[in-house]
């Protein structure tokens, strides 16, 4: 942006995310941005008691744990942590090239309903380093439990967003 008496400045627009079930990858692509993903964690683990309860599985049932850093045009926007059950195999290399929900849909797993909570919290030292913000800066947090068409939990996820580059939109409807 050019302003008289100020000069030329690079202005970063915010990405707005609607509160429907969808993929950040798709949102970025549809807004003309170039999304990339760094897969930080890709592992199968036995869930904690709390996570097993959230997923509706026995504590000894392995779940897929993913932690990914999503960027747009080279700038970090979100740190995503997902725990999935009974999902068809999704390979690490695929997650670097495409969105998770797109890969799951391709394999026959569709998210139909999600319960989501939005909050804010300070970024830890590691989160701040990954998101290119200062430790202690506020982040937007979206906690999600997603269900398939039969009402079975497919995913429990937490995503941290940079609030200076991201906003979450809601549509309210009269009852």
C-alpha cells in the first residue's frame, strides 16, 4: 500500500474463517494464497484417559496424532494438533501437499457435525517461535470435536491462530 508522506508499506490481510466444517488449506487456496504445511509430529500413540474419553475409545486403542504448522505465502498462520481414530491411512507426505479434510473425504470419511469452542491464550515459547510472534502474545484457539454421519467421533483437534493474521466469523440466526 502506498500512502503519501509515509511511503510504501507491505500490508498483510487477515484470513477470515467461517464456522463451518472445512479446511484451512481450502480457505487459503480459495483466497488466492499459497498454503504450505510443515508436519512437526506424525505418530500413533495410546491416548490419555481424557483424550480417550473425548474420542469415545478405550485407553489402549491407538490414535493418530498430528501436529502441523500451516503457512500462507511463507508466513506462519496456524499451529494445528489433531487426534484421529479409525481414519483411513493418511501419509505424512500427503499432509505436506494437501489439507487433512480433503484427504479424509477422498478416502470416504466425511465430517458432518463439529462442536467448536473459540478462546484465547498466550503463546508458549515454542508456539511463539513457530508462529513468529513473541512468547506471551495472545493466540486465538479453536477446539473442535468432529463427528461423521453416524455421530461417531472422528477427530479431536486444537488449532492456534495468529490473531493479527486470522479471524473467525460467525453467523447468528434468530431462533
